C-alpha cells in the first residue's frame, strides 16, 4: 500500500473533496459542483505547488483533522482558523510541512464558513466524469469524509510557493451581491423587484452547498401558475413559493420550475460561500456590461 | 423565439412550444459541432434552451433572431428500448384517471413512442414526452419518501424512469431493470435529450 495517503481522524461537520467540478453535463442532469470559494482553493493549491484544479478538502464551520502517512507540504486557507501540527500552532494561509504520522488539525473557523486544505500532489480519489468533487445534490463523486477515511494523494508536481503568508480577503460583515435582473423578473410585482434590493435579507442557517437561503420579506409574485422547468445557472436567485430568495451555489439542480428574479455576478459568489448564518445580505442591481 | 439574458454569460432561449424548443436545441447542437457556436452548456428544458458560458450573450441574442431553425426530422435519433413490467403501485389510480382497465394502461404506454425532451432532477433522469393530453396525470398529492431505482412513472405530460432510489411524487406504473445511469459507462446516461424511447412489456417473473 502506498504511503502517500491522508487518514481522516476528525471529519468535522461536513468535509468534502472538491475541485473545479464537472461542467458540461448539465443537459444530463449533472450539477456543476466544485469548490464554493474558487479563489481560496486556487490560492492554497498554489501555496503547495499544485495546479489550480487539484482536488482539495473543503470544511464547514468546524474544520477537520488528518494524519499523513508520509511527510508532506500542506496549506490551509479560505475561512480563517487555527492550524496546528502535533499540537503546535503553525501558519494559516502559508505552506506548512507536516511530518509523517503527525496530526494536522484544521480548527473551527473564527470567521467565515469554509476552510480549504490543500496537500502537495492533491487528493487523488478516482474522478467521476472528469472531476473528484463531491456533489451533495446528486451523490456523484466521493462520499463526504467520515472518521477513518483514507484519502490517496497524487505525486507533487511543483515546489511550494516561497511566501510566508499570502493575503486573503476576510469574510464579509455584510454580504453584498451584485445582481443582473431576470430572466423571470416579470413574474414578480414591481414592488417585489424593488424589495429585493431595498429590504434587508439575512443568510439563513438552512444554507448549504446547493443554495444560500435567505430570511426576510417574501417577494410577491405578479402571476400565479407554474413555470415549466427551465435550465438554471450558478448564481441564479430563485424564488420558491415562500417568497424568500435562494442563491444557487455549486451543487444546484440543473433545471428548476421556480422563477429566477435575478442572477448574482460570478465574482460575488465566493463571498456568499463564506457568509455565516445571520449575515446581512444586500442585493445590488447592476446593468449589464 | 425570445432570448432572455441570464446574468453575465448566459441566455435563456424561449420557444412558443416544446416542439420549437426541441428544433432549436437540435440546431444549436449542430452549430456547436460545426464550430460556429462556442458555449459550455446547452441545456434544453420544457420550452426553453439555456446557453451557459457564452463570451458575448448580447451578440448571440441578436444573432439568434436571424437563425433559420429547421424542424427536427422524425426518427433522426437513436431508439432505446426499455423492458418494463407494468406492476407499479399507482397503476390502478392511473387507469381510473385514464378511464380504462389497468391492462389498457400498459397497452397505451407501450404503444407510444417517446422522446427525451430534457433531463434534470437527477443524473440520467429524462423527461419523456409522447403521451396524448388525455393521458396526462397530476403528481401525487403526497410525494413518496423513497421511490425505487427503475420505477417507471408519470407526471403531467411526462414519463420518467428513476435512475436511483430517491424521494419522488410521480405516479408509479411499472419497473425496468435497465440501468439509466452508470458513471463508469460511456456514455454514462442511457437517455439524453432527443433520444427516442419505447417501453417493451416483459412478463412478471
């Protein structure tokens, strides 16, 4: 058995393997999936000398702990959190060497939701449709980690970056999401379209990798009836019958029958992945370029 | 046909009918294959086709208005035959709604040629059209928490086959042993948009 492997000692609330996902199969009902905070994942990959699409671990709120079977370089980024090796504090947002058999602890996030752990060589589970990502909606890819899971690792492809600590944006105190209206804004009253951007929303604790759910005033429909199912994009602001907007994230369904009032700019979605429940959300309409 | 902008990099093309959307989908696939359309995803649905991952949606919205979209020729696509046992728990209810005896449900269903209008809900789940309007049935008022893999089901204008066990609210009329989705197989999905489908009755074993 190869010794290039990680043993999961504490899987945490929800830790999954993620990469850039599996775009190109939505017409078969396969979600895009992939990391929720791509800049954070790309950065930790760069810190350990990986290509940006190498598979990493994505934790949720309370981190995880792993024990490598061989000495390797790791980096933790995304949501800021304490990081220890063998109980000793080490750098966050920096390449760190973990000796074989030592415990690497990714602590609970002190801000934000999702921390990313990259290891030199990447997580090398078997890809499904070209991706190692865990898709929680459709069940494709590896199952979420459990205590005792053994993860195979790839061969390191490049030297770790020579930096002490890489700067990363902090999680937002207020989540500002720029949106372009439509395609189904005509399904809502003009007041609802105004409410979306002027009334306050908050991130709901029911949010997950499928969608960022919100709490706030219900958006009023201008027409009743059902919308025939249509294709959905990441960032779509879908409004279910309870009127509270849901922002579709990586594991969103590929088609849906609730109207989409607006679509969030792709550049603003990583922040949405790091907004803890209760964070104020402001939808800011912008014109198309 | 209308082109609705969807965010920065996508367009939702809306036809006046499912048939128009089907023809547009076929034409978009043809243009992508010949290299005149560069796009990451082409996602057909009930009356729309989503183009996701376009460099310049505004330009395409203008260009699409001048598209000449030929109708989809019948029998253009491969035919998949699915063996089915008409033994679903909702067979009696469907028969009552169709106002026919139960064995007539099987005869009508197996005598219909379906087309995969689009996929969604789960990998490999196709929405199959072909049943006449008098055979459309509503979803169950209370969805089942677990529908077995291979269940052949009806809802609205559609027939579908559950690729794996999942919750579901469709009316179950039968069971197939066909493997709808196997990600180790190429292609992973047995049915894709445009595939023609026939259900072939087999005896209960």
